[in-house]
């Protein structure tokens, strides 16, 4: 079926956009697809350093029984956005300000103004101090999301890097899949309460505080060489070092982040700043592609219905 490309979504710099979407991962691209199909004037601004591009193959994303590499999923979503005529600008948003009469000013490569903004900037994972950690993630040797890929390591020998309660909880999560789980602190002292230590011991998690560990990533899994001890051969290693929410643009406008640094929204994904919406990993909730997609759909639908309520008639409906 022939599709009429809606030229009205192409707005030049200076024109008041319906929405600027900051971030072009699953959350931002989903919001763009929905707002584009709502015939809204939208742009996506995305510096392109998101988490989805790091996924060797996602196995839990519904509809892909053979799994799908993150980069491929992203490519398909970007294609869908492009089909709607929505620009994806490869820029970093440096500043977000409110306009005195409502709406927002967004500074990236140039200055844009928009009635609404969706923040879909995600989080950045803290990686262990190894050379080429990114390559190890892409190879599936270093992992970042046990919810996503612990299943693939069922019955295998695995480890979590970290020292604190967060890393401990990831190690405990993995004991549902494996009896050989090690919490590696890489020589740092474990910062765990006596209760945490007892729980880990009862679950069979070994705490290893060996210093000067060297990583051998030349094989299929990971071998951790420990001075004075036998090498630890592992199927996979998870970083339990957490992630940093990319929430500065929101906090700069007065949004108070949750204790973990992420953004709290209402049921429609609107933040405490009217007109500023957020979706995906940057918000509190499960860091999953499906969650990001669902939140973006909610935000986009809400924005469209708010804008419709303020408009005398639907913009520029083409004659048949
Ligand atoms: C190794 C790995 C494996 C994973 N496996 C799975 C899995 O199997 N299943 C699953 O459901 N989830 C998985 N996840 C989680 C999944 O990747 C995230 O939940 C998902 O990417 C969140 O989407 P998002 O759009 O919120 O953020 P992202 O995908 O991180 O996208 C955010 C985008 O915003 C951009 N950005 C940030 N700040 C700015 C700025 N100031 N200006 C412009 N652009 C900006 C970033 O560069 C990025 O492109 C995995 C994550 C990792 C790291």
C-alpha cells in the first residue's frame, strides 16, 4: 500500500516543533514512531552511544525466537523512523531550558524550540578496568544485565565484579541459574554487611578478593589469572558496578532524581516539570527494551492527546 510521506514533520531550525526527543535508543525511537504516526512535527537528537548497540544478541525480546543483535534491532527501528520522514540528528544535547511562555529550548548543534520534550537518554554502564571492555561486552564475555542473559549461562561457572550490596544481589540472582558463582572484588575490600555475607555464603557464592587479577579474553569465555591461586575459568562475567543515569538535562530543570539517580515520572511518563517527559532506562523501573518501548508509547500518546486538546483543528490534513 502506498504511504503518503508527511512533509509537515520536516521542520527547520527555528520552527516550533511539537516534540524534541533526546536520545535515539528503543525509548526515543519508539516515541518518534508513535508521534510521527500521530502526524506530529518531531525530531530525534541522538549522540548514538546507547546500550542497545552493545547487545551481542538479545534473547528475551518478544517476537524474536532466534534472538536479534541489538545493532540490528536499532537499525530496523531507525529505518521505521526514517520512513516517517523524521530526522535523527547525530548530536549531543548540551542544554535544555524552559521558555517563559511554555515549551522548551534545546541546544545541540543548533537551537531548537519545542512544545514538549521526551528525555530518553538512558544510562551508562560502569565497566571493570580492563582494556577493551567494550569489545568484551560485544563478544558476550563481559555482561551487564543478568535479567537479560543469565539464562544462557545456566549450569555454567560465572562471576560478578563488584564489592557492594548491588553486586551481591546480582551474584545471588545468578545462583538461580548456577551453583558456581564467584563475587570478584579485584582486590578491593568487600563492602558487605554481615547479613549480606551470610546470605551469600548460604547461597554458595564465593567471595574472591584476589588483587592483581589479569583477564584472559582470548578464548570463548573468560579466564581470570590470580597470583598464587589457580586460574578461574568462567563462562561469563557480569559487571556488578551499576550504571550512571543520564539525567542531567532533567535535574538541570529542577527534577529531583530518585536515590539511584534516575528520573521519577507519573503514570503518563511526565516528570515533575510540566511538559518534560521521560522514558526508558533513564527512568526508574526495569532496564529492558520492552519497558523502554512501553514507556515511550505512553509518553507519545499522552503528548499527542494534550496537544490535540489545545488545537482548534487537526493540522494540515491532506485531501484524499
Ligand atoms: C550488554 C547489554 C545487554 C542487554 N541485553 C538486553 C536484552 O537482552 N533484553 C533487553 O530487554 N534489554 C537488554 N539490555 C538493556 C537495554 O539495552 C536497555 O534497556 C535499552 O537500551 C534502554 O533503551 P533506552 O532507549 O532507554 O536507552 P539507550 O538504548 O541507552 O539509548 C539512549 C540514547 O540516548 C543517547 N543520549 C544520551 N544522552 C544524550 C544527549 N545529551 N544528547 C543526545 N543523545 C543522548 C545515547 O547516546 C543513546 O543513543 C542490555 C543492555 C546491555 C548493556
